[in-house]
């Protein structure tokens, strides 16, 4: 993406936040509005270690997988999560996030003898289902971490270009109220 497009996107997100009554915290708006440095596959993470970023990528891909629209991984959600952690997250929450990632890997190693990313997808999903419900061997704290991670991934995805334009429907100049709209399985939610 060119710098002009990035700048226009940041400005649009900042204006959207302002129109929403600044429902997003100032730190989050500042992080979204901050210009990005170099991007690409060889760019180092801002706060997470390379292994933690790789695990976050696997988790993001499982949380919002690619379907007929790009998934969280294709939308760059792991890098955005890393950026939010570096810029917007207080130190205790950063520490808890890092511990949550380590806990997922530790459980995977304990049960299957390898890190989470190395497990077959079916086993990964089963562990995440246990994590999401706080079922053994996971705890309520682990469950809270996973819900926080899902929130970060959803925010990163739906503020990305693919999430906002391909997953959601965008109507730049909305029409009048239509109270009786036929909803089908392919009907998309509106981005406002």
C-alpha cells in the first residue's frame, strides 16, 4: 500500500472514531493513526518476540479463518495486535498477554510434546475450545486471556481494509430506512 493510501486510511479511521463519540480510547485512536514503519515479512515485531508473533498469527488465523473473504492473517491482524500491545497496553496487561501465549504453548507441549503451532489443526481447535470454555487443563485466567486475544484480533481485523470492505458491507452514502429487509445466510453486516 502506498503512503497516501495508508494516510487516508488512518484519517478515515480517526474520523470514524470521532463520529462514534470517541467510543474508542485515545490510545487506540493514536495507535491506529500512527504512521507505520517498514512492513513486510522480514520486519521485526514491535513488542512481541518473533516466536510470540508467530503463535499470535496461528491463533488469529484460527479465530478468523479465511473463507470467501480474507481471514485475520491475510488482513495483517497479528502485526496490528503487536502494535496495539506496544502502544496502547499497560505493562501489567502486556505481561499477562505474554504469559497467556506461553501458557498455550506449555499446555500443547504437555499434552502433545510440541508447541501449539506444530499441532495438527484439529488438535489446535480442540485446545482452543477448551481454552475458550476454561476447561481443564486451562483456568479461568487462561479463558480471560483468550477472550482478550479474540477482542484484539476482531478489532485488528475489522479495522483493516479487507475486514471493513470485504467482510462487512460499506455504503458511503446510506439511503433511507428500510425496515423490512430479507436476511439470508449470505447477508453481510453493515460497516458504519
